[in-house]
């Protein structure tokens, strides 16, 4: 089992979500975050002052998946989140020791996205 954390541009969320749903990866958490990488600082005028913002709005996806879904998930995120510009984001992959579905008390693989066959035969 793996935990995939993807930080992407907010405007790419709908495309990434649609691609993941097509794969059968439907369980995810989404949050708004702010971060700074290689992008330039934003400068704006506010009440006659120049305000510099070093943090940029991003969206963070957290997806707990079976190992079989790892590479298709990474490929879907990369393909649908990429603009080719600085600030497209990052993907972090971590092992999961234990997962428990609170409602049913199912554990580990039973508690993450079930393995399904995608329409393209990838899994």
C-alpha cells in the first residue's frame, strides 16, 4: 500500500480527478495549500503599497492506494497536471504501514481503493 501526495495547480484539479476516476482510483482527500518552489514572487498593489507574495496557491491530493495502482496513478497525475511551466507541482510516494476503514473496521488492502480492471486493460 502507498500514500501518494500530489501538489498541483488548482486549475488542473478537475482534469486530474477525471483521469483518476477513469482508472478506478476514487478515494482521495483534497485540500487547498500555499507553497513556494521555483516560481517567481507575485507583486501586487494594495492600498498604495507594493505587496510581494512568495507563496502560491496549490491543491494537495492525498491518495491511499494498492501498490498495483501506483504507476497508473502517477502517470495520470503527470499527464493531466502538466503545463510545462515552473510550478506544475510534485508527487511524493510513501509506504503505508496500516490502513483502517473506520465504518467497517476493514484493514489494509480491504480499506483502500479496491482493485478493478480499467477499461484500457492496464490493471
